[in-house]
């Protein structure tokens, strides 16, 4: 193996195990976290919409006004 090729191979290994590898790993971790967060938000918003009309006292869903608790005093 020529010295040039050996140096190029060492540089490539250093890049993948050093800054480039850490940047790629961090980017993939961040993308996975954002994907998980979006999936949880989507699931919770769908669950909220599905049961809103059944659980709200007026039966009108999430857009109905809540009764004022001070009005009954």
C-alpha cells in the first residue's frame, strides 16, 4: 500500500470516527427525537379529538366554552 493511500485511509477513518461521525450521529439522534415528538403530538391530538364530544358536558367538543365556575356563587 502506498504512503499516499495509507494517509488517505487514515484521514477517512479519522473523519468517520471524529467530527463527521459525531455530526452525522448527532443529526440522526436529533431527527429521531423530532420524529418521536411529532408522532406523540399527533397521537395525542387525535385521541383528544375522538373523545372530546363524549366527555364535554355540552357535547359540543373542544370548541365549546367552559362554564364559569364563579357564576354559580
